[in-house]
């Protein structure tokens, strides 16, 4: 890999995020100009997205055809992440296919050596216990997706690969579990994923306490850096106070809720395009 230290840190963080999806049962398909991250059984944007790179103007037709066909055949709604500034031809192409940009950019935040002092709040934070897996899974999934997510989480948590480790965290207020997150380390990069707080406990600092705990205690082992995503200026400012910096920004494009996923009609039936091989002619005697 080539690039500045900051560019290499961004690439390592993006790779660690993809590995997080893979370890939970997803897969990634690399095509010219993009990586298609996919999880067929957990159809949420964070697990189904196109990480675009340098898609040339003259090659955009093939890029859109392959990426859209990949997701639409699986009845999935992908999100496209395009580094800022967005090239004009990608903006026009995505809008032509019905995708619309989100108002606020998605910012990758990195922290190498968090030194910003943080005064802990009232939440008590610790690593989750294996017997609490159902509680942990309940923070992020609906009843339909929970069995699949729970099974994948249990495998990655209890049986990690050699270069990874996954640790869920829980935050408690008055002994009630109110917030959760997942710390996932792949090689030297660790991401703090899926920070979620119960609606009744929001605004009391439990999420910040979770992040501060991860930075301080390194529950998945000490990495070279931590990463998180910020999808609002408010969250970006909060992470700045915890020792993160803005490293890269992307524009996210997704489909409106009322958009229909449709493939063109198959047309009239045609003869099979493949036939079994015929028996070879008898050898001359």
C-alpha cells in the first residue's frame, strides 16, 4: 500500500469495518472502482453498502450495472459511499437511478493516542458477559433479524479468527442496562460500532461513557488507532472532545423508502443456453 500515513490509517480503518461485516456473516465483492459489502440476512445500510473509489467517467456504466444488479437480485437496498468531493458523473448517475444524497456527510473519525481528559458520567460500563448475549443483541435488531445476528455475534465473540477480536460493551444506570456498543479489532485497527442507547436514557452521557471506556481500557486489545463514524456535526463535535479527529468524509446516497426494486421483464421464453455434452463418437476400430 502507498500513501501518506493518514491515508494508510483511513484505508486500515475502512478495511477493519469491512472485516466487521464479514465476521458477522457477510461478504465483500471487489469490482473495478468499488467494494460491494453485503450481508443478505441482515438487510440494514451499515451491512450493505458500496464503498466507491476512483470510478472513471468512461467506466461508470459497467460500475452501475454490476453494483445495482448485485444488490437488486438479492432484494437489498444498498447505500453508496462516495468520497468528497463527489465527481459530477457519479452524482448524476446515482440520481438517475433514484438514489438521493443524505444531507449530512458521513465522517470517519480516528483516534491514535486519546489524551483528551474526560470526566466520567454516572453510567457504569463493563464488557458484556457471554450469558448476556440476548440482552446485547436486543439493542440493535428487530425480532425478525435477531436470531441471525445473535448466532453470528456468538460465533465471532467466542471463536474469533487469529487476527481479530470482538467485545460487546454494556453501560448501566442504576443497575439497568441502557446502552451498548461493540468493539471490534482487526489487526492494528479497532472500530467502536453500533453505539446505541435506550430512548428513556438518552441525554445522560451513557454513550460517551461507553466510548471513553473503550479508549481507556482497550477491551479488544491495544490497537494502533480507534475509528468511529459520525453522521452529524453534533456527534462529530462530541467525538472531538473524546480525542477523535476527522480523517475522511463521504457523501451517502440511498433510495427513498417508496422506491421499488424492479428488474426488467425476462421476455419471451427462449431455448436453454446450456446443454449437456453429447456422448463422444465411438473411436474407430
